[in-house]
């Protein structure tokens, strides 16, 4: 009998421990924040990020955090190999119950962690004693905040992640060249819409072909003049960096549809629509007319090399990558403007939002979770999201009031040397918020990044490899398979 | 000589460490892969699946990407392997007949084998570069794109073939050369006394006496070629996080590439990857069995 009771107690203990790891947990840990705040007990947490600008910027901010919370030791786990390796390492760690406390990731990564009950609900912290007031929540850029929702089918409003390092797409252009072109033809302006882009690129091509811009920028020995590049067929006035973003933004701006999320584990593809067929044919025709390119047209993964070699004068790319487009020395000046929208559909001024979010993983003690929350809350204060944005360069603050902090206001108007491009990109991002543009990101589900990869391949195949639009769309549906298609 | 009854424990000690390592790193993963393949919709993260069955195999065999991968791999195998063997046999015979500089030539032909695949990929990227590549300038081709985004299927396949054949020669030449040097000189002397032509000597003496080596090289080459992966990445991969690691539109994806893609695809569908790897295993098994059956009639030990 005695043995039976011992076994029973042990079993109970086991279940109690198992109960700690999962999405559905009691709210008690949220209340622990007060205790952790005032306790002298050392609590260790691990924060996994990709190595690079983020891991370089965080130690200073964490040092500030430790001034306030000396008992919380943060181990920054910088993983090389980008987000791909952050995801793979985290998946392996979750399987071997060694997951970090905090991790950065895309919504589809979190959808996977969520499906394995490996994430905790941040909503409990948000509405807990050390959470956010409604005013504070309203201060976050709403579309960034929305990425943290829709994980739990029964409570889609519950937040599971918070925005951390966000970026968006901007139009980077060769300012020196545009100033020279305007002197020759004052109708050449920075295009705000795709329609304007078409007429402007037509005019640019005429000037380039005639050799009228060959002397504007002094080129190095071995480089080719714009007219020579045009003659050999490698000059395109405009280039889109990311084929996937090019396609997805097109579906939004034209209202053609992309994916429809069913639940966390499932979503359908809906991108084979008349609007998207028309869009793809439009961009293909523009490419054939030598007015529109993507990075792959130049045999590259980004258009920045082509931009610096004068093979293109405008490129739409990530605000986090603006720095790559600045040539060494004083070859030419760049400037940044809003990415184009469709004038025919002015209500669809959609701009894709990028960058990752942060989540707290479930393989942690309640105190670690509370400590992780305190770290998050500290780093997401307006002045700290601004500091993080300035330190990393191309990332944007996640809170609106951060743009008004003294340091950031100074950064926007009078950037330090070497950060001018990023500052211009941040100004454009602010314009997006204030001038009726809408940030968007398609709701993620397990498998949604597979769709993104396939549309990148599709867009490249059509633009660069001259594949037939309808045939390639059909092939994309076949490749993604029936699991992605709504049953008829 | 060890005897089972008397020295069983000695054998156990000798084999123990190896068996232990093989169990952990080979037997267990193989058994696990077979189990995963039959767990329908098995995902690694969380370990969920919907019962036991052939669902993963159906998914693989109806996936156009897998069929593309199988087509590409088959083209690679059935064109590059026979060509490599014939060329390496001819080169080995030629090297065997050279007295001077044999060591030098052996080193030259063996170099690709000891050179890093990624480095070779970079070299090929320069040789076949659209704008300044050696190949285009030698053959006077105007900016033909071989490896870039603007390439075509057969152009890309051509470069991959050249790479695979050239890279595969080294090991085969060394093996065949060793085989040639072990052929008893008396056979050649007898042939020369009988006045046999060179062609006849090659067909009636060299090839038959070399047949065990040729069989070995053929079987290992076929197995190796079915597992082709790194060469495609070396030639077409553009770095992490980018789509199109297997050429534009992933046109040259191979079966191993497909398996790897599935392992880490969103949702970690390890079950599908395991099923694909078992299908690859069965294909290799069948091809090897056919070779063994044919070899019984053709190989002279």
C-alpha cells in the first residue's frame, strides 16, 4: 500500500512537471514578474538571435537592462547562418528539451513551435500586473502587433509574439542620375505609382540609349557606360530585389489573392487568379521592354551590385539593406523614396512588412518566463526600440512614439556619418505610416514559407526564364500539392 | 585464427566498439527512418502523425518536384557514369603505357579528387561565366548564360555533366590503373608473340582481366551518382536563404536534394523525406542487383 502511494505521488509529480510545458498554462507565472523584479535570486535566461547586426546591437541594451535588473542574467545565443539556422537549431533544441527562453523568428517559425506546444501565450503577461495598458498597445504599429495573433484558433486575439526587428521595402534611387535626367527632361520624376514608373522608365531608356547620361557619373576603368550596358541588353532602369516580395506585393496591390489561412496548421493558396495573371503578364511585358528587372535578371540575389554598376537606376529593396546600395567613394549619391503602388487601385497602397518577432518558449521555468517578459518589456520601450533601430541601422522602431524620442528625431533629420541611407529609409517608413500606406504581411501557417519559396521561383521563371504565365501558375499549384488547395 | 566457442569474448571485445558506434549512428537512424516513412504525415517537431500507412510514399510519388528530381538524377546517372567509366578506362590504359611523367600525370588527374567541391564549383562558375567565362571566349560564344538565372535546362545539365565526369575521373583512373598494373605481363607477351593487334589485346586481355575492377567502379559510381547533391549546390547554390539552390526554378534538383529540402521544409515533414530516402534506397538496390546479375556472366575473377 505504501509503495502504491509512493508511485501515485511520483506520477502526480510527473504530470505536474509535464503540465508546465505547453501553450495552455495557468496565469500564475505572469504574476511572478513582481517577485522576479524585486528578488535577489539569480535567474538565467537564453535569448537566441541570428548573429550579425542584431547580436552586435543587443549587448549594450542588455547591459542597460542589467542596471535595472541585476539578478537576471541574459545569455545572448547568436546563431550563424541567419534565420534559417535559428529555426533549425530551435526545432532540434525543442525536440531535445533544451530550447532557449526567448527566440526571434518569422510568424511561420512560430506557427511550427506553436503546433508542438512549445510557445507560451504572451497575452497573460500583456494583461498581467506588469503588462501593457491599452494606450501602450495602441502605440505599437498595429500591423506589426497583428503578426503575434491568430495562433490559437479558439482565441485568435491572444498574442503569442511581439514585434522586435521590423523593416519594410523602399525605393532606392540614383540621386545623381535623377538630377541630371531632370535637367534634360523635367518630366522625369521619382515615380510614385507603377503607371508613372512605366512612363519614366521609357524616358530613361531613351536617354540612356542615346548616350546622353554616359558622362554624368565617372566610371572606373573596366566598367561600362550606361549606353554600352543598354546596347548589350543588361540595362534596366528599375529592378526589384526580392522576387517573392515582388510577387506577393503585386497580389495585394491588385487584389488578386495569395494565401488564405485556415488555422495554425493549414492554409490554402489562392494566387491563380485573373488579377494576378494580368499582373504577371504586365511585369513580363515590362521586362521584355527592358524597363523592369528583378535581381536574378542580373544573375544576382540582390540588385545592389547592378545598381552600383549603373545597370539600373532604381531598386525596390529592404530598408535594412539600403547600406548595400551605397557605392564606395563619391561615385554617386543615393536617395530613398516610397515604393510604387497601383494608381488604378489607390485604396491598395500596400507595402510589405518584413523582419522578425520575439516569443518566449515553453521549456522554461515560470521565473525564467517572467524574467524573459521583463527583458522584452524593457527592450520594447520607445527609447530602446529606437536605440535598437539606430544601432542596427536598417531596422525600424516598433512603436510610433519611438519616432518622436529626441535621439531618433535627431537620427531622422541629422543622421551620423555612415547612417544616412538608413535614416532616409526610416523617414520613408514614417511617411508610410502617415501618408495612407498600409503595411501588410500575409498570415502565416505551418507551410506558408514553402508557398513563399514557390512564388519566388515562379516569378523568377516568368520574368527571367520566359516561362508561360498560365503554365507556370498551374505548375506551382501542382508542386505545392493538394494539401495547399481548398477542396472543391 | 579465432574460434567462436573458445574466443567468442575476444571477438565481442574487438567488435563491440564498432558495433556500438554503428548502432548509434547507422542502425538506429536507418530503423528510425523506416518507421518515420510509414507514419503518415509525420512531422519532426512535436512528433505527430496520423496512423501507419503508405501515405508518405504516395505523397512523394505524386509530387512533381520528386519526379523532376528523379528525372534529373537518372539523366545524371545513366549518361555521366558510363561516360566517366569509358573515359577513365581509356586514360588509365594511356597512363599505363606512358613511362615518363607517369607520376606527374597521375597527380594531375587525381587533383580534382582532393580539391574541395565548393572551390571547384567556384572555378566552374568562372569558367562558364556569362560575361567573362573562359568557355564562352574559347568557343566564341556571345554571352551565353550557362549557370546563371538565364540558363536553359540542357545548358545547365551540360555543365553539370562536364563537372561530374571530370570530377569523377580521378578515383576511377587510380583504381583502374592499379588493376592494369596487376595484370600479368605474360599475357601481353604471349599476345605479342601471336601478333595480336592492339585493339584485340585491349578487348581480349585488358578488359576481361580488368573486369572485377570495372565492376567495382561501376557499382560504386552508380551508387555515388544516385546520391548526387553537392555538385549541384557547388555549381548553382547562391548562399543561404535564397530560393533556387538547384539552378533557376530549382530545375536541377536531385533526389537527395529533394530529401534534404523536405527535412527542413516548413512543418518539418520528416516522414515524406524518409519515404523519399527509402524509395532512393530501393532504386539503388535494384540497379545494383541488376549489375550483380549481369556481372556473373561478364566478370572474370
